[in-house]
C-alpha cells in the first residue's frame, strides 16, 4: 500500500493515523461487534462518541460555555442561507466583506432569499490579492452581522486580522466567519465571533459534516416558518439530532480532534508546523523566476498556495509529472487555472519538501 502526498483543496488529505484507527475499528467498534456506521445515533455508544468529539473540539478551540457547537449537514454552502434565515429573522441587514469567490457566494445566496445585504468592503479592485484595511469597512446602521471568509480557498487569500466592528450608533456587530479552509490551523479567539462555521472536508474530517459554533444570544431569532432543520435554536436543543446526523463523519472528525490533541500537541504546535510548511513553499516560489504567486505577503494563505508557471503551456506536463511522482491534486481551481497546493493540517512537512524538490527539478529541466 502506498499513500501519495495529496494537495487537494477538499475533500482533502486525512491523517494516516486517523484512517488506520478507523480501519482497525471499522468492523467491530471497541468490542461492540458492529461498526460505528451501523449504530443508532441515539445509542449510548454513539452519544459517547459525539460528546467526546464535541468536548475535544471545545478544548482545542477553547470554546467558551456560552457558545453552542452544532454538527450539521448541507456543507458550508447551506450556512450561506441558514445564517440570514437565523440572524435576520428579526430584521436588519447582512454586511459582507468580499475577498473572493466563497464570500461572493455567501452574499448571493442571502440576496437570493430576499434579505437586505450590503458590501462593507471588497478587494475586487486589486483582483483579490490583498484584504481590505479594517479602516475601510463601512457598516450599515441596521447591520445585524458582518460576514467574512477568513481564508479564500480558491484565491489563496487569508485575513491577517480579525475585524472588530461597531456600528455608528455604538452597537457591536456580531462577526460571522466562514472558516471552512483554515479552522483548526492554529489558535483563534472564539469570543471575537458571533458565529464560526466550516465544512469539514479540509481540516476537520470527511465531507458530509458542517460545524457551526454559535453564541447563545444569537439563538432563537429565526422565524417559526422555517424548517426545524434550519433553526439554530432547535438544532442546539436537540443536540444536532433533529434528524439523523452524519454519524460516521462525526466519529472520524472526533478521531481527527484526538490526533490534533495527542499526536500534534494542540493548535499552537499545529500553527508552528503550518507556518513552516507555507513559508518554505512561498520562499521557493519567490526565489524562482519560473513560478509566481500574486498575493500580498501578509495575506498569503497558509493553507492554499496558488501559483502559476511562467509558461502556461507547461501546465499539463507539470501536473502529469507531479502525479507520476506521487504529488496529487495540484491543479488550480477551474475558475483560475494554474496550480494550487493545499497544505492543510494533515499534509506533512515531507510532502512540502517533496513538492519543492519536484518544482526545482521541473524548472531545471523544462523552465
Ligand atoms: N467556503 C469556503 C471558504 C470553501 O472553501 C468552501 C468549499 N471549498 C465552501 C465555503 C463550500 O463548502 P461546501 O462544499 O461544504 O458547501
């Protein structure tokens, strides 16, 4: 068996140790004689798995007790709709910082449902190569929340600050953050946020699970006309089990949380490793006249590193040879082309070293 280095943007690499543990427990979970996939979500065994995963996530992110943690389905994209449905239930508008494709989708879904939306700042003018200054944010007086995408997965643009917002009337505006592609990459201060959400398939676990961390005062604002499956308060009251949750994805994510705690040593250690991985790759790109990355240095994503070759006619050969060398999924998003190396938590430092060596060799032979 060979596991290649996987630079996929998502669904992304999972830690080998997690997959091995899942394999060992696949047919017979801890002597119970059945798989986690075959358990009732209401069984004592599964409730213990679910509670452990939540406790570990709370510990990793130091989530305060006045926040609920929801384990949902529908992907991060479902939150683009659930957020305004819940947070604008009593009126007001959603404000957005636009820094790329995912933030744009969040805005267009809210608009589609007829909610009042406002763009508080955008990096469109610089081609989404640098995030807007905090001083340039213009928040409406009826802002019920400010939404932003802390890491734009496609553009490779990451915020280097957490916006702190007050309206002109002095009211604090809850911050809502799509952290799909950088959650758990390092420590964050949850108390800065009203809502943090993320699809699981990058740094959390397999696709099919979405995690929403929501502050208590933002619950109970949804109109009673929406489905109970969309209502944060009802989901929180039911322990994310209004209906059958994605049990196996929940279990696997729990194994990832244990790996982060026990094998990596927590989010400070993960942060240091991620910094090192990203810095190496950007340094290699910057040192070469053949590869380039357009993002302003302070906003370069630690998780997704897009780069282009000086001659796009070589893209195909680059990808094919990389694949043959066991470096998988380096193709950039279809909307932007070029290459993208995603360096999520489960991508080991050796993978980055191999990629850098391959890039140097390719440049020497073909550049
Ligand atoms: N937001 C961000 C930042 C993403 O990277 C993605 C997926 N790549 C999404 C939202 C959409 O996630 P999903 O496919 O889980 O709906």
